[in-house]
C-alpha cells in the first residue's frame, strides 16, 4: 500500500469516526445500552484496523536497508513507549473519573475524547508532512537513477 493510500485511509477513518460520534450523540438519550455495545464493537474494529496498518508498515520495512530498519526500530520503540505512557495516564485518570457523579463522568469522557482527537490531529499533521517528505525523497531518488 502506498503512503498516500495509508494517509487517505487515516483520513477516511477520522471521517467515519466523526460520523459515528455524531450518530452516537444523537442516539445517546434513546438507546444508551445499545450505544455502549456499538462503541465497544467500533473499538474492536479499530484494533483490527490498527493491526492491519502495522502489517502494512512492516511491509514497507521489509525492503529497507539494515541501517534504516535499525533507526526506525529504535524510533518505534520510543514512540510505542510514549503511547503506552499516554494510555496508562489516561487509564489512571479514567479510574478517578469513574468515581465522579454521572454527569461529571460524562463531561470528563467528552473532554478526554476532545483531547485525544486534538492529539490525533497533531499526529495526523505530522503524518501529512512525512508523506510529503517521503514523496519528495522518492522523486529525488528516482531522478538520481536516471541522471
């Protein structure tokens, strides 16, 4: 899969999430239990998409040099560590939120979701820059082959 296709997939996933979130919000008052089950199913599907994306990224590195693989293995380990810290912090704060009044818990989850979306947008911006840089670097590499 091309980097541009991966980026397009990320964009489609974000758009799909926005649609689902709007629908969840609309339906929340009427079907809260059903909505919880729908959210859980969406999370499970998101995990599958994440696994698929990891497999695609792995394919990119299969053709890379050992030096590139080593550098990115180090970066990935560091980034995965940061994501793990973020998830752990979220879980820690989430446990505290669960002890709040129902309305406060709902407010907390909405604020948490907004913060995670903002964070994802920052990462998506970085991904866009990376795709642009990758395309530029590939074009230069191809041009140097014909020169």
